[in-house]
C-alpha cells in the first residue's frame, strides 16, 4: 500500500479509470480515458507520460494503454481502500451509497496509512463479529466486549480476534 503514496490524487484517479476501462475492454485509449474522466486530451497525455515514467502504464502516443504489473497492484490497492471506506460509510455510519462513494474517494487520498490499515482491520472484524460492542484498545487491538458464546472468535478466548482471522 505504501508504494502508491507517491501518486497525487489526480494520478490515482487516472490509474483507477484506466483499470476500470481495461477490465471492460482489455485495453484503453486516451480518448476513452478523456471521456470517462471528463478531461481534455492534453491532460490525459501529460498524466499518461507521468504514469509511464513511474512504470505504472504501458503507453505510446496513439497506441493502446494498459497497466503494468506494478500499475495493476497500485490499482487493486486503491480499489481495496475505497471499498473499505465505502463499506464503513454505508454499513457502520448508514450513509447513502452515493454519498459514501463520493466521500470514500475523497477520504482515500488523504488518509494516513495507519488510519486506513486500522479501518480495514476494523471492517474485517466488524463483518465477522456478531457482537455490537466492537472497540479499539491500543494494547490489544479490536475486540468485542460481549464475549458471546456463539461467536467462534470469542469462544477461542483471543483478546485480539483479528489474530485468528
């Protein structure tokens, strides 16, 4: 996850857009990217050159555009972070999915890695734990205060249920 932090929010949006187009069409063209993002051709060209310099895209003028292996890893990381944030915003905070989507994109670009890492672990635990008293304790991590007998994690007696996930 740390590798993509040298990318600006704008370049991350380009990576995500290219990845989505490649999933649909197997490759992207500059015009596809321009249309999908609502930006002019010169902006796309500038971004593609920058991404190619970082070895994230395979790019040549007037040719198809694909992600390198490194670019695909970055795209998957961005997608994973956004999914975690959307999940938190919709499931825990009960926000409208459209509002959650919009805010997840904004939040993802500005969160410290430690915050996103803890939120990811919390959501993994939240999805697994039937209890409703999930909280964080610095010395122990996330745990559920309920200790419900039907909870496989709690029954195993772990202070940090994430240790068994």
